[in-house]
C-alpha cells in the first residue's frame, strides 16, 4: 500500500546558540550570499555553513545547540576550500575531528573540547609539489582519498595531454589526543583525467567531473581497497572489467583504459547533473536527461527512475538525493519525490511550502527511516506517519500492466497525442482493463475477492491459467532467493534463469527481449548455459554425436531473421547479438566440441525451412559465417580449441568453405587430416573432387610430404583428366630450380622425379585403354562399306510354277495398259 509521507518541523532555530543569526544567514535571497554547503556534525550538536565562491574568500561558520558549552567557530581564508570532512578520532570526549582542506593541499584539523571550545589540533600538507592542487577529496573512516592535479612543466601541451595530468592519491590519517600522523602518500592511479571522488564503506567511486576529457567521460571507476582492484562500470553495460592491483604498484589510467577504447568510442558521454552516496546501496547518479541510476560497488548499473528532462530545466537548480531503507527521496527546489527502489515506482510527489535541502550528516551509519530537511525557518523531519486507510490503491502489478499498455499502444498509434495511464483506465482500450481485472481476481486470496468475474473474463482466465501459474511460481522463487542462504542462492538463481529463458522463448524476439537475454548471458553465463542445454535438450547419442530435440517453434526463434527495430549498427554499438550467436558463445565457452555439430544441426533445419535469400535467417548470411564471426570476440573459455575455425568450415558442407579449411590444414602441415578431409568431401560432387585433387597435386609437386599418401591421392584423380593435364598442373606448381642442378638429388630433396609420377601416368593410360574398350566392337568390326549383296537368288523348285504364273500376269497387265494409252492418243 502506498505510504503517506509527513513533513513536520522539529526545530525553529531557538534551540541553537545565535539562532537568529543562523536564520538570517540561511534566509538569503541572493544566490551569491547563500551558503554553498551546510553540514551537520556526526553527533548532531553542530551545524556548519560553508561559503566558497570564486570571487570572495572562503568562510566557515559553526553553530552549536544549546547546552553545548564552548566558544564559537568562524574562520575565513583567501584560498578556496575543497572539502569539509569529519574524521574518526580516538575514543574520548569527542569522537570526531573537523578537517578543513584547501585547494593547495593544506589541511587543518580542529577538535571541539567541551567547556573549552574549538582547538587547532594540527596542520599538515597533503600535496608534495608547490604546483599541485586538490580537485576533490573524500574519506572512508581514517583513509583520505583525493584527486590531485599535477601540472607539467611544459605548458605548451595539447588539450588531450593536459587532460591527463591528474592522479588519485590516498593516505591514512591516524588521529590521537594530541596530534595526527599521515601515512606515506600512495598513488592509486596516475595519468588520469579529473574525477570527483566519493567514498563509501565498500569502495571509492571515481565519477567524471565537468573538467574530464570528453573521450573518457563515459564510465565510472570504482576502487575497492579491501578487494585490491579497480572496477570499470558503464551505463547499459554494467561491469566492463576488473583490474587487480598489485601491492606497491600504481596503475596507469591510459594503459588501464586502452583495451576498451573501442567500447568507449561507441558509447555516449556520461552527462551527470548531480550525484550522491548511499552507504548501503552504492552511488546514485542523476543524468542530464532526468534519469536516476544506481551504481553498486561491484559494477552493477541499475536504472531507478526517469523523471524526464523537463524536471531539470530550471537553471541553477541542484538535485539532492537521499536513501532511507528501500525508498529514494529526490529533492529539487520545492518538490519532493519518493521512489520505491525495489519496484521503481513513484510513491508520492509532494509540493513543499518552502525551499528545502537535505541535512548532510556525513556519517557512515545506515540510513534511518527519518530524513532531516533544512529550511530557512528550521529543521523538518520526513517520515511515514501512517497509511491512507480510506483509499484502496491498486497493486503494483496492475500499474505495470497499464504502463506497458501505454508503450504498446503508443508505438502503434498514428496520433501525436501522448497516451497516459489515466486515459487507459478511462476505458479507451479494453485489453489492459480486462487483464488487470483478471490479475487482481486470480492473485488475490479467496477471502479478499470482491466478487465473481464476468463471463468473458472467465474464458480469458482459463486461457491464461498456465501463464498465471508460471508467474506465481516465479514470484515464489524470487521470495525464496531473498531468504535463501549463500549456498542455496546459486541453485535458486539457475532455476530462476531457466524460467526466465523459458518465458522469453515463448515471446516474440524483439529488441527489448533480445537485449534482456544478452544481459542474462553476460551476468549469469553458467546459469544461461544450463538453461539453454535443458531447453534445447542438447546431449550426445550412442555414437557420440550431438543431438538437439528442440521444437520447430524454438528453432525458428533461434534461427529467425533480423530482429525488428534492431539494425546491425545499433546491435554492434550496444553489444546486443542475436539468439543464435548467444547460444554459440555459450557453447564455445562451456562445450566447444559441440559447437560445429550444433551449427550443422542448425543448417539442416534451415535447409528444410528456409531458402537462403533476403527472407532467410539474417538476410541470407550462412550460419557457419555467423559462428565464425564470434571467434574474433574475446571469450572466457578456459580450454583453447585451435581447430574450431577448421571444423566450422568443414561442417558447412560448402565447396568454398571446404577448400578454405583445406588451405588452413595445409598451412599447418597437418597432412593426415588433409587426406582424411580430401577423401571424405571429394564424394560430395565431381567438381569439388577435381578442385581438391588439383590443390593436392600442386602440393605434391612442391614437396615430398604427401609421398606416404600417394595411393590415396591417385584414387582421387578425376576420370576426365588426361596425362597432359596432369603434367600441365605439375609444371605450374613446380618450385624454381637451380641453374646447374646436380645429376642426382640428395636425400630429402623436394625435387619431383618421374618414378614418383609413374603410377599416376600408368593409371591414366589404363583408364584411357578402358575408354577405348567401349568402342571396341566398332573399331574391330568388318571393313566399311560392307560388300554388295547379290541381286538375284536361286529359286527353290517348288516355287517355279508360282513365279511363272506371276510373270505371265505381269506381261498381260503391261500389254493392257499400253493398248489403253495408245487408244487415248
């Protein structure tokens, strides 16, 4: 239920010494007269006001509560003050010491003694050189960390070289009763750009400052002294790298960032409006676009809320952030916003009666449930006094349904008007209303249900039953993860990843879902691999070959075409790769021997489902080429698999790829593998057999490495090659000979002899003789033309009477015809 924030005044400055003066100093209408910073001591008994304007001397004034005996504190200096810090002191009457640090490195330590007042404990110098100056400083306990500028002697440097003249320094300051001792200076990072340093109990955050070089102002560095490493984190990428620090060695920033120049070049400049620390959460960043991000010490980068760019349009307004519990308080001018860090939902937006600011305690204790606000008329407490019992707010899940519906309909709307949740709840579309009603009814307990569902919703509920059950199982699993022990988290995490992947593969593989799967793969590679292996049922059969029993729908999701709305340029810039590439990367990392067989299985499915054209997977790019492109990426595979490229080329079953693989094998001089591949793939087609034989015959002409395999090589000789063709090929590949060669070559000479070539020539002669036998009946037949047969043959006696009778009839017919012709004439 939504919590109601209550702002109530707890002090009107009457409980402070010189309270009227304090009110006047705070109630300054002119910005140049108002204090730059206001801090409260760790014990809450002192209030410090700092004026640090460029055109005026720096000034610090302290006010103490009534009942605290001691003198006033008010000092001013000509040099700018870069920090007011409260350092831990030895146990005594006061357990803290005020440290005032100037730009040139001079530091004064002041201690408040009851009944005596303020006493200068010690002065010391943080900077070694006279030209050095401190840009930013912070402390984590007794450890001081600062960013120091060290200008070079050569003043004619380029802007790029002048940008890397800073270093990150640290030192321990041990404070006793009568003085302090600073340990030897240690440089953590040198040749670095300008950074704003902020320290928490778990690490020191190095945030790009306005003076940071634009080319590298795209990431945040996190120095973790306890882990002795530096983490590089960036938006939408999280932890890019972790550099282990060796004792006694300083890190060169240029060398540290050199391996990630390509990634930085593809990223946008990190434009930071303001930032703040949460001792239990991490670093909070407010960008110029109005988004609030949370950066944790391990490099995890999580968006919290988006207030919009319009919220920061007021010039000179400073955003203040404060975390208490699981709630983020966002203060800008006279507007206070409360955001739930778990659900990233806006809990409340309150308009304050006067302009306020958070009271900074500078303590390392955990955030309480009460936040103090400072205004010109006093101190206020922000707490949650209760809940609004009369209102029945909707569950967070229902709000998410309407927000997602807004995005869905806005993408498909032809109107320029902006859709809002209120408009959707007003009945503009029935789908989100129906879904929210079903969710409220099905997820609520039986005793809290208001009534029965309408008849159309009952049918929808029966259709959605499996999805609702999956959602409930997922929520139950999340609750188990929260309360699990450290040993059980891994098991629950793997189950959670498997359920998420199962859900994503049932959806359309659009840009958002694909980016989410990439995030899962990058964050949980082991769990992703196990989930893929279970979902595709990847296993070896009895012959040791990989088999996959995925459904056709899953194959289509894996091998589908170009993702809608994700161009290749955007994918390369954001590091988002298609699902097929993700599975190949996972296989190459955990089971590299399975990768060629998986590509072969994928090609078999593609051959039965698509034709390689623009409508096919990835616009017709062969799958083996997509897998080969991944080999150039850096992989964390612990076992190096040098034959991966050759096996991927061979598994493609494509002539050009097979010839390319054979060239690689020949270049590695792996002759047994060369002959095995030649013998296996020459059966695919006569043309490929001919190309393979020509390649091997050229190698045979150059050296004697193939001599043990000549019998196999001669078996590969195509039938359509003649002896002259063989001699021509050999002549083209013969190595250059000496001008006056010896009559007998020495042992081990690569020179080709007729004796080595004789079996092939004899084989060709036999083959040509075999071709002549086909036409032997023609070549060895009777002379042409054959003799003329006799025109008359002897008549048998029994047919003589018949022939005589036939002759008489012929003569009578001839005489009759001749007489008729004469009559007509």
